[in-house]
C-alpha cells in the first residue's frame, strides 16, 4: 500500500509551516521512490496518535512524529539512510537531534508565534492560506498558546510587548533589531554586522548613559535572543565545517540529522518577518546559509508554491500538476465530519470550553504510535464529560442545519454587492470585542445569512479572510433590482 504522509500545509516556499513536517518530507523523499508515498496538506490532526502532524498512514496504522516515523520505516525494512554512519556519527546524530529539539524549537516558537508582530502579520496569514475558514479560529491560536508555554521559562514576555514599546524606538523603527542598532549609535558604539565591533573611545562620564540605554527591556531581550541563537547555530556550524553534510561528506549522502536540521533551519532563514532577529542572527553563519539552500534543492526539490499545492484540492487529476513532491488532495470530508470540526472550532474559541476542546500537545515531542496515554490526557475528566458532550451535540445539530440550508438555497449571481446597516456594523463590532470567539461567531453568523440568501458570496469571502472592509449604509436591507 502507498504510504500517506499528512502534514501542515506549505508556507514560505517550504513544504510545511512546521519544522518536523518539513523534516519528514525531506526524509521520505530521500528514502522512498516517489511512487511509494503521497503527500497530503491536512488540517485535522485528530487522526494522529498525538494529535499533531506529521502523521504517516501505513495500511491502517498511524504513526506520528519525525523520530517515530523514521524508526518505523527502518523497522519495515525501507531504505535506512543512516545505515552507513559509524557508531560515533550515530551518537552525534542523537546529540544534535536533541539540541535541535531543545534549542531550535523554542527559537522558532518565539519567532513564529510569541512575537506579536510576526504572528499577526506573517504567521497567521500563512495559516489562512492553508486552512479552511473554521480552522482559522482554532488552529493558529492553539499553536500560539503552546508556543508560549514552550518559551515561558525564557521570561520573554518582551516579545509580546512589541507594540507597547513602539513609542521608545528611535526614528519610528518598530523592530527590536533596529532600535538595538540605534541605541548603539547613541552610545557611541559602531553599528554593523561585525561580531567584534566595539567603540574606540568612550566619552568621559558616559558609562551610566550606556547602561541606562542598553538595560531597556527591548535591548536586554535582543541580547538574550542573540545569545540563544548563537547557542543553537554555532555547534551546528562547527559540526558542518567544510563537509557537504553535517555528519558525512560526498557520496554517502545526507543523514536523518540533515533532514531534521533542514526542517528547523529553513524556517529560520526563509520567512521575511518584521521582527527579524532570528534571521539576522543566522546572517553570521554564511556557511550554514549555503548549506540550507543546497538542502532545499536536494531534499525537497526547490521552492514550494503554496497556491499550486492548495489548488490540488479542487483538481480531479493531481498527476497533471508539475510539482516537485508527490502532493495529493485531501479526501473530501463527510458533512458530519465538517460539522464536528466546526463544533470543535466553536468550543475551542469559547473561554469555558477551550481547555477541553484544544489538545495540549507540544510540537516536536514524539509519542509512540501504540500509546493511548496521549489520547487520554486530552480527554475531559468524567465529571465534566456529560455536559461537554451535550454542548457538542447541540452545536453539531446547529451546524448541521446550517449545512442543510446551504445545500438547498438558491444561488445568487456573482455581481451581488454586500451592504450592512449601521445596526449590522454595530453587531460586528460587538462580536469582535470578544476576540477569537467573537470573530468565529461573527463569521458563522455571516455564513447563516449567506445560506438564507440575505448576503451574497462576496460577503462570505470578506468574512472568511477576516479583514476586508464592508460598506455601511443607513438602511436595513438593500435588494437588487429585479429580485
């Protein structure tokens, strides 16, 4: 049977927005012939044993996590790309895999999710392009909560205060790195990328001013971020040296460590974030940058175009698309499954039920494929199970009725326009004041109005993307002439 690899969808020119998903894609492409596996951009991790992607389906067995998948493939006698490693190289592979999980994962969590500007301007829009409308209200916030939990021991509430400290940044520059350079200029310290830059002369009596400037929260945060980046990248740069790969050179080819390192390092290098401290730290290691560029061409076949991959979902012949990986469309969901996912999204967005509806799995931690402990850990406790299921049933019936109406409503023409009265605009503003839950309910309400024929498809699209302005007029309903 052909293996199915389910991952979070592509982003930033990479096969996935998740590092371990990209690493697993690289491993399978290097390990298996293309006709033996397919790749699916998925959005429902409930099929996975640890409720997280990557997840591999072989016959009726689901395996989750990069390390667990690679061990399973070795056990099934597929090609072992680590077979040529010496005992010392195997030990190094384990050590540096641990380094990536414990150092690179927190850095990516800080950059992709914890940073206020990076999350809302880059990461969340990237999820919008690969998720259905209802999953946008549950998946990105849940992953951001997990990222905050992973990084809270660093004490970087500072990355969530990007907007708080905007007024203190020199010249209107809202990036930590920009203000850091400005502070160095004010203090008389030469700016630039040199790691050994230091002032030639310090004006007499200026030491206190330097300390006062550089002890500000945003500058102290940047110093710590640079140190954490160096702790992660310097050992990898030393390990690489002048070799083609981290552990081997020449004809031996890449190892599983190269696949895992590419998954993490590529997400440090390719995204264009407004808070670019991680990319700027990477700039100090040109040898690692060249390595990542080579690995993208060798392991995943070059740049991945998000639009081309997502277009497969509406295609009847995936083979006709000229893609560099064996992408296939996701099997269409049953209406009941869609309703269940919508109900779960609603519960995930509501304060009282989000604790039970959202799994608390930390990405990057493998769970054995035969274990049910992780599933039990995410199941509501028995005293609350009955009301939880009752609420889920009510929401499921509610959403099912909406789905039924959508199948029986009359289609409207493409040139319909959307107008909201002042009363409707006030309703939207009140809904948005409730954050994620309010935004989700507002979108669901607009879906109901579309189904009933009061709002055209353009309104539905505007609500789905969540940011398009609408025209407000002082009328209750505007009907199209001739209707």
